[in-house]
């Protein structure tokens, strides 16, 4: 990894290890640098460490060893206030959705926008747009447990995308979707990326990662696999 990359990266890992107690090594010596506006697909078998890597970026988990920088902040030394600001820059669509069961679809999607004091009319317009775009028309007032898993997944994606986050992390975003709905998600991601969002998408769905001319980083047992010399130029491993 060269110094120039380090300076411009929006997300950087240097020799990051994550061990879940007592002894599960989820990531070992992972280094990467992702530039603003990039799309990176994170692939690899179940258990390879994809979800762990995404959770480290949004600080839901802490590394056992190594340095993680997000949007210019060292997550190991960041103040609480700056951590809140960094978190607001990240939209995360979780593999298990993490929708709030007592809130409606509308309220779930509104949450990140309310945290950043978005005016109610802007919130309403954005939610209506996202519901239309993701084929969730008529679901605004329903609680998550009344939705199919595919619908819940799209609500989680809508919530992650709501604030036009500079960084969007999506964990198996098409895991429960048919082709038609996957295409809608891909279109939304493409639109966000054109507007400048950096996307990191964990997936083993070839339809998804072949739909973009983007970098693919493969994890195996917590380490990146480099198949040939076409090593990614910016999302590098060491
Ligand atoms: N909270 C946890 N506690 C203990 N082990 C975990 C935890 N989360 C993940 N793991 C383990 O870490 C490894 C990587 O998991 P994960 O990051 O979820 O991989 P993937 O998303 O690629 O399926 C697996 O061996 C998994 O069992
Ligand atoms: Mg996972």
C-alpha cells in the first residue's frame, strides 16, 4: 500500500485482526484502502469474515489488533462526538436487517434522517421515493413482522440509503430477493454511487457482483485471496 493511497482513502485497514473470544480468528492481518466513490464487492464463503469486516468499519465491533481509519478518523482514538459524526456518514444494511420491531416501516426508514434533523417534508419525500423505488408501495404503516423477509430486507436497505450516506455498507443485500427486486436494489446502489457514495457490498451473489465493473475482494478464513496479479489498485491487501 503506498502512502498516496493512504492519504486519500475514506476507509483504511492496516494489519487488522479480529478474534472473537475465546479463540475464533475472524480476520487476520487484513489491510485495505478504499477511495471515496469506489464500489467494492466483498466475497467469500460463509464464515470468511465479511460481516466482521463491515462491522469493524461501522464500529459495531472493535479490532483485536491493527488500525482502522474511516473518513479521516482513527477509530481506536476517536472522541465520542467524532464517533457520532462518523456513524452518521455510514449507512449499514445488516444481514439480519436489525429493524426496530415496534416502529413502522416509515418510522424505521425515517430514523437516520431524524437523527440528522432533516425537515419532515424532506423525510416524507425521501421515504415515498425509496418505497416506490424498492417496490414497497403501501407498506409505510406496517410493522416489520408483518412483512416477508424480502420486504424486510428492502426496508433495511432503504433505511441505510435514506440519508445519502457517504459510505454505504450492505451485508448480503440480495440474500432474500428474487431477480426483479435485486435489480431494483442494484439500481438504487448505482444511483447513490453516481451521487458519490462509497459502497462496500458483502455478497456471494454473482448477479450482483457481475452487474458492476467494480473491485472484488475475496476473503477466505479471514484473509484476502489474491488470485492473480490483477491485484486491486486501490482496495489493496498486503
Ligand atoms: N459474535 C461472534 N462471536 C463469536 N464468533 C463469531 C461472532 N461473529 C462471527 N463469528 C465467527 O467469526 C467468523 C467470521 O464470521 P462472519 O464475519 O460472520 O463471516 P461471514 O459474514 O463471511 O459469513 C466465523 O467463524 C464466525 O463463526
Ligand atoms: Mg455474513
